């Protein structure tokens, strides 16, 4: 009898191991999927996302508004100034009272004004949800726009803009976006410049807030340790009374300039000992159905440490500490760029090598071994990007703002696996700009101007000039 029992136990254990192995295998085959969440709308148009994650007793909240630098108009920096001042005081509490209330419970809260989206975000203990959600509600619905706090913030902000102008890394992308999109909001300076920010008055902030900070353009995203039913009741109580004003006029879809030749914008920094450069053109919007395939190919070109660009410019030639390529995506369009920096004396050598490496996409294409390596890399990097409550909240912010859904997550591995060398060739031809590339260089113009004229017509500006003049 004992022998029979032992054999039966062994069989059951073996079966359990086999079943566990099968489950893990199926899970690995299925790939990462987005956790379940609820999405609904209140009567005033406010969108609500609720995603429960009970691993730790923390909650992340993002209140996102579809308003950004694209709505700044003649005063670049207006949206960023607006949302930053919203958290400095509300009709209910002063800046000091808000800070003390959050510090006492160990909660953090911040604001961010971007190109198309602006967010008020907070992370806090589950037990403190009533207090923090109340503060977030007051910030978005009833900011005080205190004159004293506004004046102090503006002084600090102007100083920060001045400091940024001393850093090529801080300003080169703004010059590049301006070059690609011109006067459209995608080409504006997100943070503004000394002239535009100086012209911004407190009443401008109030008017911008009234126009754009409406429930019909907004979403409240909650992830973490909470009960969805109770949370929805709380959110309705807090935000149902938020009223819409009249509908605002959104910008028309952006169209990147149709360049008929290559141009070089040379931003002179007379004391520079190195040249920082961007080379590229039009990219893709965030909701592009081929976004995953594009990302895999960009990983090969310049999206990881062992990429072609980094290997050639850093490892093999020793011209830089880093070289990369990227697609910067917006709601309606985007940019592609190759970026690096090098000593002033090796500016042309580095750019020539970057262009030669980029041309490998068309001259040699992507072989099976290289593609397999990139596919394994992006699949390995993907799940860790969406593990925490904060990361998932940020993902939902992007989904709301840029118009893509969970199929990006749930179908990611399948899209990666389905990418073949033949399809990669088509993706390269369709989305990676080849002709009439645009160049932005920040460096010592006196030493490099004549040399870089071979890349296109050169226009020179000074980094100390107010604003971001291009062509």
C-alpha cells in the first residue's frame, strides 16, 4: 500500500511540474498583456480610467488635459507657465499649506506642460486618497493664480531660460523642431523664450486655463491599490461639478515642411569646444500602426548601445561618447533624427560617418541575424517598461492623449515576431527619410562653417539670440 501511495504521489508531483511548465510556456508565448482596466465618461465629458494593482499600498493619479505648447499661439511658454502656477495656490489653500499637507503624508505631486498634453500627477499611500484627490481637484478646477507667487515664479523661470541657452543639449531639439514644422505648434519652444515669457501676464494664465482646462478635454487616470467601485463614487463627487465653457478651436493637423533640398542650421556658440548635431526629417505620429516595426529597426540603427551608429562613431572610430537615432512622435506627426556630438576638429568626420552608417539601411539592409537580435532585445526590454503603477498610469496618459489603445501592448510581441527582413525593407523605404535631410549643428561656427556647407545651404544664428530662429 505504501508503495502504491508513493507512486501516486510522485505521479501527482510530476503532473504538477508538467502543468506548471506548460502554464509558463503558454504565458511566455502569449507575451505581455495590459492588466484589466475600466474606462468611462462622466456627464460633463471627463474620461476616467481605473486600473487596480494591489501589490503595494500605493496609488498613482494623473489628471491629463489635451492642452500644450501647440495652443500657446503668439506667447510660447504660456501653457507651461499656466500649469506650473496652478499648483502654487488654490482658492482653498496657499502654496505653503499645499506643500505642508503633502509633506505630512509623504505624498509627491508635480505638474508638467508638454507639446500636446499637460498633467498633474501624484503618488501617495492608499489611505491618503481623499486628501490628495481633493488637492488635485482644487488645483485643476480652482487655481488662485496668486500675483506674488506668479512674479516670483516668472523671475526664476526667466533665469532658467537664460541658463538653458548656454547648453547646446538643452536647445538643439527646439531648433530642429522649428526647422521641421515652422510656425506650427510642434515647432514652437515648449518652454518659451525670454521675449515671449516676459510678455506673459497673469491674466494670460487665467484666460488659458479657462479655455483649455475643461473636463471635455481631460481624463483622470488612477492606478494602484484601491477599490474601483469606491473610487468611482469618490471621483464623481469630486469632479461632476466641473463645468465646461465653450468648445475651443484646436489646431489643424500638422504637416512637416516639404523640403526640396538639404539645409544646415548652424547655431554659433563661440566658446564651444565640441559640435552637437541632429540630422533628420519628418517622422511618424504616435498612433502609426507600424510603430512597433519602426522601433525594432531603429533599435538596430541607433536605439541601443550596440547599435550601428554607436558602434561606428563611438566604439570603432572613437569620435564620440554616444550616437543614437530616434523617432520623436506627436499626435499628428513627428520627427526622425540622428544625434551625436564630437570635438570641433572632427565635426565633418563624425557627420560623414553618421551618414555613411545611416545609408547602410538602403545599401545593405537588415539581415536575419541582426533582425533576430533586435527583436529579442526589444521583447526583453518591453515588459519592464510597464511593471509599476506609475508606469502603467503614464501609459494610460499616452493612450488617452495620442489615440492608441491596448492593442499596442497586447499585440506587441506578435508584431515584433511578424517582422521579416522583407517587411523591414518596406518599413525603411516608407518611414526613414533619405532625401533632403535637414541638419542642425551647435558649435563654433568660425571653425566649421565652410566645412559643413557641403551638406546643404547654411544659415547661421547665434545661440545667445532670443528665440529659436531657423530658416
